[in-house]
């Protein structure tokens, strides 16, 4: 399920902060995966993503980093498949959604048969 999130870009430290946290959700743990920092609730739900070196991250993904200066909205989608979480964001820029895959995280607990 895709969720519209709050997002802000800080050009000073080149980071994109995306928060899909509900008012009743608190971040209990963070984990870092390269230039990505994920904020999790006590139930393990990913509610915040911080992309460090965001312009480089987008460039390496084939996306023009100039969209960081003027995006309209950001949504996040997490799909569970094949013992993994597939995480992606969509950046709405000039009326067009630009998909940005963040990665696949293997979670052995999802391999329940």
C-alpha cells in the first residue's frame, strides 16, 4: 500500500527526510543501510526514511537530483515478497511520479511456510 508522507530536503547536508509516522507511533529503533537510515516503531514498522547524500543517491539511480529542490509530494510503498521487504518511494515532481527504489531487505522471519 502506498502512503503519502511528509518530506523535506535539506540542501546544507544533502539529506531527504521522509516521515510516514502517525501521531500515535513512536520511533523505537533506527538502522542504517548505506546512505539510508530507517526509523522503526516498536512493532518493526518502517515509518521514517532519511536518505543521506540524496543528490548522489538519486544521480546513481538515474534520476535528476534537481527534483529535490521543488518536489510536490513523496509517497512510500513497502511490499513483502519472497522473505524480503521491497521499499520504494515515489517523488511527485511537476505532476509526474518518479519511482525511486530504495532496496530489498531480507527478513528471515517473513519466510514462514
